C-alpha cells in the first residue's frame, strides 16, 4: 500500500526537499554540535556548491526556509543564487537541538560525565531534558509546529535547509513514525532528502542521503 492509498482529502502533493548543512571542521567530528555556531569546513562549502546546479535544475520553489545558524546560512549561500537567497525565510524553529552541557562532547565523554543519562535519552521519554538544555517535549513541539506550518503553506514545492536532528524529526513526523525511529536514519552532512506529502498529511520518502556530485 502506498502513501497515496492511505492519505485522505484532495489537493496537490507537496514536494519537500530537505538539505542538511555541509560538513564541519574535523574537530567537530563525533561530537554533539547543537547551538554552537560553528562555520562550515572547506568540504562543507564544496558540498553546498555541488548542490547548486542540481537545485537550479529543479522546478522553481514556492517557499524556501532555513535555520538561522551560521553553518546553514553558509550552505544556503553556496547552494542558491542571490535571487533565491533573498527569498529565504530564516526560521528559529529549525535550529538544532540545544544539547546544554552535552554540547561539544562525544558519546563516550557523555557516558563518563553523565552516567546513566544516555540510557534515559535512548528511552525516548518526552520528559527527558539535556542537562542545561532542551527538553525532548520542547524539541517534539518544535517539529510538530514545523510540520503544521509546512502542511498549511500555500505552495506545493518547498526547500528547507536545516540540521540533522530537525530534519530527521520532521521525516519521522511526516512518515507517521515515532520520534524514537530517528536513530534508524543516518543523514550525512551536505545531503539532500525528498518527501512527497499527500493532502492527508502523510509523506512518502522519495529520496534520502543524496549528495549531488557523488556516486
């Protein structure tokens, strides 16, 4: 059974492209980078530039949204021409998770400094809060608001530049999956996804982890 079989209502299908920001400096590898405003690495700028001709060849977008974080703004600057950059709506709801005291730590360091906390996070309880940071209920609420804004938007072709956490959260929300299933998807930096969203609000994942210029 396809998504079109299970959706309700009538109207056009929304085509939603989601791009995660490009690669970060090597010192960020393996670390939780949420609200830290780090710039792209040279590789990240190359990834953004590689996406530019692909995005330019697609039918025009009705709406373009992006996180206001520096690494996302730099991705937008590399991936879109100036006339499209001027149309971007920077939405703070698209910011990455606030990891609080876990920011810039590896999972091993978190396990040492916050024993037992990783198990609580993995349990996918809405009441879990990163020490000094965001509660999962708050993150889930942000994702839900982005989904509702997307469904209510008048346009049928949407492009969104954001972070791994918010993109995977939105993918789960649009596919009707629980947020805990985010760990089943591994989205690379600089990669694109496409979701076709049917009038009933159910989405079909049409493309995932696509990086123009790589085969």
